[in-house]
C-alpha cells in the first residue's frame, strides 16, 4: 500500500460476477473461480464479435471468417481471453474499440479506449493512440467529448475507490505511470530479456500467424486501396507496441496481450491477399494458374496455423492443469485456508 499501484476499481469490477457467484456456490471456491473466468470469456466474446462483424461489413466475409477462426483458436488469444489481468481487459477494449472504429463510430471507439486504459492497463494508452487520433480527426467534437467525459468519470471513480481501500487520497493510475515511467520502478529486478524476446514469444503463441501479421506492411503497396487507411490505422498499434515493448529491459508475455487481436486481423488480411500478390495489377479479374494456386493456398495456410495453435493449446492444458486439480481437492480439506 506504500506506493498504491494497484487499482481496486479493476478488482471491484469483477465482483459483478464474483459476489453473486459466492452467494450461489457458498464455499465452493473453484466454481466461483470459473464463474469469473466465464465472465471474462464473455467480455472477450462480445468485443471480438464486434470486431469480426465490423471486418465483415467493411472488408467482406472471407477476411472476417479468417479473423474469427484465429481469434477463437489461436493459442495466445485462448489463454489471454480469460486471464484475470489488466492487460487482458485492455485487450478486450482494443478489439471493441477497433470494431467500433471500423463501424464508423469514432466517439464510441474513443470512449472504449479510455475505459481500456483507465480501468484496465494505463500503459496501453500507447496502443490506443493511432485509433484515438484518427477518430479525433474524423469527428473531433464528438470524439473529444466522449473520451473526456469517460476519462474524467472513471478517474474520479477510481480515486474514490482507491481512497476507500488505501485510506488516503491517491490515484493508482497516476501512481503506476509515475512509478514506472519517471524512474521510481525497478522492473529490471524481475528479470531482463533481449530485444527479440517478443518475436520468439509471439511465434510461440501464434506460430506462423505472427510471422504473417508482421508482413502486413509488406502487402500494403499491393492492397493499399483495399486496406488503407482504416485497417492500417487499426493494425498499426501492433508495430508500435511491439517496438516499444521490445526496447524495455523487463519483458513478460502478458505485456503483449493488448495487441493479440490485431495479430489475428493482420495475419488474416495477409492470407486474404495471397492472390493479389500474383494478379496482374491492370487486370483485377486475372485468374491465371498462379493466381488460382494462391487462392488454394489460403485455406491451406489457415488450416496449418489453426492445427498448430490447437495442438499448443491442448498441450498446455494437459501439461499445466495440475494446480487446478490440486486446488479442487484442497478446497475441501479441513486444514486448507
């Protein structure tokens, strides 16, 4: 409590489900645990569904279906979606905000971004900047008022809640930023990694989906008319966040959670554009053999990615389920707290 770095507003938010579940299941803590996880999964479902619907309306059903498959089955998204972490909450906000932006609702997109930063993880503000700036450029008055009102209301509520728990007037959001940005924090004490850590970790969680996502900028010269500027604005935080976090000495897998949905969207856009890479630019209806092969390659690439992701997910569940199995027994043991 000396530094007041943790937001109690974020924790209290989960009482919306945790408290009723504890009344319903009494002393069965494992059921309460899973009730909260189901709630988090539902939030992820709503935010990702909004993003997929937006992609479908703006870029077609093929791109949306590819993104949907990856969001559902990518190993990284699978585990991040139900994690009780501020970075996961910022991930929900990123999906929802991006979807609202593509649906031409910039004011709502900025408001959701503010919720993701203040209620979730304050550092994720960097990832929301491109979308926020472009929304302000589209509808300055509405987007500015929406973001300002949401931010002020949440900050005031956060300060009130922090006062109740820390017994002094303070802001955990501000404290966290000051502690880490202005040199008060010593995050390197918890371990440091090289600049390629997130590249390796991204491949570990998304396999070739991550590699394809990084290649999105490479297809822009060919698919500029199709994806620029809106989809580029939505995907740009992937590169900004990855570059920024790679420069920090202390690295953790969860730090990339806010951009996980963007990895799936970027990779889907690249796969969907395979035929465009070989099509005659002066003949949009070119159906040469190489173009037909590229079309055939799309479901093949997607299937390989999904199979590898599915295998990793089940491997992790099978290999690391012991703590939960033990906890199921301990909760009924008389000596267990």
